[in-house]
């Protein structure tokens, strides 16, 4: 009897609190844009001489045709030359458009460009890795956000 009263009390509390799970409408099948050729930024000479390192995160708006429509810096590396180089590389990159319900749509992705001194690869370019390497995988792994 005690168990039944306890369960009844719990049910009343749940109903009174409106604790029914809220369901959000499913947006459909969404696939984020894919990097076809992610351009690696050059390591600016002035930044290299100053010993500047860091990661610039760039938000890229990709059109329904895969074209880069806009780029903005969402997190600075702490050096304006590195940030400018990352923005330039993002503008020059090529993408396959993201899709929603099988149709190409405009979306945004965030791409990190890491600048690190100490090895020939990162001093020639950034340490964003190969065109379809780490950075390409990172772009594909980000959740797509419609514009």
C-alpha cells in the first residue's frame, strides 16, 4: 500500500511539473559541408620572427553551390598577422555544399588553423595538416548550422 501511495505521489508531482519530455521537431537529414581543398595558410615572416604561435578559428559561410561566401574570425591566435593569414586561406578553400533533406543549402562551419614554430612543415605553412588530413576531418565532424 505504501508503495502504491508513493508511486501515486510521484506521478502527481511529475504531472504537476509538466515533466513530459519536450520533443523538438527533427530538422531532417543534415550533412555538413565537406572540405574538397582546404588551403593551408602561409606562416607570415613577421610572425615567425616574433615567435608568434597560436590557433585562429575561422567561421566560414558556404553557399548552396559550395562557394565560400564569407569568413569571420571567431577566435584569435593572439597575432593579427596569423589571423589574417588564416582568413585568407579560408577564403581560398574549396568545399562541397552541405545538404538538408538531400538538397544543397547554405551553412556555416568553423575551421581551426594552428600555427606552430619548430618544424619545417608548420613554418612553411600552418600546422592545419594536409588538405584532406586532420583539418578536413575536423570540418566534416563539426555540426552543421544553417544560416
